């Protein structure tokens, strides 16, 4: 009896799938996964005038599916690790040999301690950027643009759970610009 029930179930499912296949219903299905991924990258002044930000956004069907941020600034060699080749020919062109161009994300421990002392920051630098990246991920370009257009800088900081950076608006604008530049 069990074999007969299983055979009937398989036969019924097969007929149902064949029927759907012939109806054309499956021919018009498009998957978000089949849409191309586009990558955009920009350099921006998201955080003042003493550093620059590199923002990357991956976009699919107008939706930001991934985002990445990092700031680069000249930092003292006794507290920071410089970008690759800082200790080689590239670094020979630094005006002051006691500073290197450095990623704030790579040097998050130092930079977070510095921000805690200088500005009373309670959230680590890399955690702040991760919260901003997470906020942008899953939003449409249009939605992020509207958020930045209609909310004040303070409201944007409040909207991004887990981020306390005063320049959250600037970082999100950099992600938006990267998303718009995606090709």
C-alpha cells in the first residue's frame, strides 16, 4: 500500500510540474540572483579635511547588496601601521618620515582609543563603520538618497543603530556615490 501511495504522489507531482512547465508560468520567472552585480568605488571627503574615504558599493537591481568603507590618514609611525610599501620606495616620498599613510580600519584599535580620548567616543571605529555599512546594505539607491536628503546630519546618526560618528551622513553619502558609480 505504501508503494502505491508513493507512486501516486510522484505521478501527481510529475503531472503538476509538466502542466506548469507547459503553461509558460515558469518561463517568465526572473531571479534577483540572475541580475548582474555592479561595483562602484569612490574616494570622498566624508570625514573632514585631514583624511580621505574610500567607499565601495555592490549594486544589484538598484539595491545596495554590499558596502565597504575605510578612511586613510597620515598617522605617526609609533602608533600606526602604514599602507603597503610605506617602508619601501613609496614611503620615501612622505614629507615627514615619522608619519605614514594608514588605513584607520587597519589601525582601528589605536584610532578608537584616540577618538575615545579626543571626542569621548564609546564605539570602536571599525564597529561604527560596520554599522554604517550594514545600514546601507539592503537599501535601494533611491531610498538611501531620500534618507540623506530629508534627514539632518543628527537624524542620520540617530537612524544608524550602532554608529555614533558625527560624520555618519558623510559616510553614507560616500556609499551612495559609490552605488551611483557602479558599473
